[in-house]
């Protein structure tokens, strides 16, 4: 539950008053807030916990940790449904 | 590249184990605090690799496990109300409450949604202004900044129909509680890497000093855990008791300052109950008064629910490092991940569930495991 997943910042944007990013985790891209890691920028690797970057990591570290989490079957949080303006209206 | 890494890791792992054997003069009991670490240790058989006499016991750091049954029952009662959209991390849905789990309630028609991030609840609340959107805000210090941001943004944007049911635990009071127990066996700690990524490790320094225990903040990978164990044993053998940081590639002494700042503005420290363990003073968070409009307990005024845990369950002693899953007569028989009787079996990060998932219930006794493990370790 306290695991954080490393991913690469692909693009930055502003949404709902937060500094958001698209972050790539292996083959999956999800959004994450960058507010807690203000110096993170496109191309950096960050550790993401429940949709928030909490720390920067280097690229090699990120790659190795990701593979390990995948082997340990610890990436389920990334598989939670994406909530957008349309899906937010209806029950899952 | 991967194979080279694996080769390198095996070689490093062997050298760490060799060094442990070289320096160890007597038995030591070390607790890993975090449930993610427990899962990794059991999955990779790290405890089997360690020399005889270095025992790992499994701490209370799984937020799903220690969420009290009463809170799960409250979640159930709120989620069952008409006009409520109840949101949660996936892990909580299968934890049985007194009246069944949230997953069953969802299949009976309640609007219960699994979310990736607490921020998703804001989107859901904006899209459903006629509904009350409640998020089950469980977690340790790692998750607190995300949950804090949800209520902070809800208040700033005037999203009045978003609230959280808070079940937040803090690590330092729980390890202090363990150390104060007359039955305590723990002599050193592998501290929680991601909790300290947020909080830093200053607050562990007075604990190490006062109780004369080494605390090594440690990561989650097999090599991290081996190296953390070596750092603890080095201190124990030298008669030292300091806080050290094995996970320095990720965190520093002060943690994540902006995250801590927001957490402190949204939450305040409060007493809380830990499933299996009981009340620990100043060991959790509650919402500050300014955020009361987003406090689900206040909004829904669910009355206190009386719950009863099975008398046979020893999860409280397991969480304190006094016992291990095999010491429980119900482990793997009456109590399994499908029919959990207590805290340490309800989540994959609980010690009992991790032991079960990797087939340890099929072995008769922990001593047998250890001797089988030593052979495995030798062959690694």
C-alpha cells in the first residue's frame, strides 16, 4: 500500500489548480500531480504514489524498480479505472 | 542487461549474507515495519537467506490490516446509503466487515468505485453534484499528502459534496508502543522507506536514542532489505543505536517538505485504534476543524458500532513481533485470505496473508522452514 511506482514524466499541464503530468509506467500512461516535487520536469523520473509524485529518482533506478514491482505483481493500483468527465457520471 | 543485473544482485546478496555471518556473534530479532517490506521479504525468501539466529519479525505497517473493524463497518454503513458514491482504493473492498465486505455491497447495487488516486473523487464529485462522494482515506504517512490534497482542493474549489472517512496511522507511535511492551523482543528496526520519503527521519532519532535500538530506514527491494539488515546488525554488534538511511537514493533527513506542510495544515494528530492491537495514543490523524465540512464521520453521524473479533486470532501479537503466523492454530485452516479472521490476513501485505500466498502454511513449523531455507540460501 505504501509502495511508490517509478515512471517518466512525458508532459506537463495545469488542471484544477494543480500542476499535473502524464507519467509513463512501462506500457501504461497515467496522470500524476507534481505539486509535491516542484522541480520535476519533462524527462525526469519520479516515484508516484496514488497519483502523486513524491520524489525524483534516476533513470536506471526507475527501470530496475519498475521491473521488480512488475515481477512482484505490485502494479495493481495502475490498473484502477481512469476517471474522466464522462465516466465520472456513471457507476463502475 | 537484466541478466547482468541479476548476476550482480546475486553476487552482492551473497556477499551481504557472508558479511552477516562474519560479524554475527549472537541471535538478534529485527522488525521490518512496512507491509510492502513484509511482502517482499516473504516473496523473495529474504528471511531464509539470513544466517541462523537473525530473525525477522513483521511489523504493523499495513494500513489495510490495521484499519479497525468498526471503521470498515462505518464505511459499509455510509456506502449503503442512497445518494452516496463511495470511493476507495481496491485493497479495501474485500476486507470483511461485520456485515460483509464492500465488494458484496457493490454487487448488491451500491455505487462503490475503485479509484487510482484520491483526486479522482474530486472529478466524480463535480460530475455528480446531487450525490455525496465519500472517499475511504486510509493509509500511513505516505498516503496522507494525497488524501490531504483531496480535501484541500475540495475546500478551495467549494466542492461541498466531497468528504473523506479518515483512517490514518502513524509509524513512530506504533514502534514506540511495541518497544514499551513488557513482552517486546524487537532489538532493531528496518524503517519504512516510503513513509520517510514524506516525513524524513528526524522523528525516529529520539526513539533510537531513548530505547537504544538501531533504526535503519530501508527500501523495498531484496538487496535493500539485506543491506538494511546488515546495517542494523552492525550497529547491534557494536552496541550502537542510531538512525541510518539505507534508502538515501530516494530520501533525505527532512523528507518531502511541501507534502508535510500540506498534511499538517489539513490533519492533526489524534489517538486511534489499530486493529488487533488496540488504542495507541497520538498514533493517527483526524481532519482539522477548518475542514469539518469534508469529514464523513461528522456528515453521516454513523453511530458507534460494536464489533467482536474472533478470540482465536493472534494478529495483535504478530503485529508486535511477539508471535509469527505459524504460532496460530487457525493459520491456513480456519483462517485464510478467503476467510480472514483478523488484521494480518485481510491484505496481501499482512504477515499471515503473505505467508499463505507463498505456501508457507503447507510447511509444518517455522524451524523446519528455517533449516530448509538455510540450504536454499547456501545454494543461491
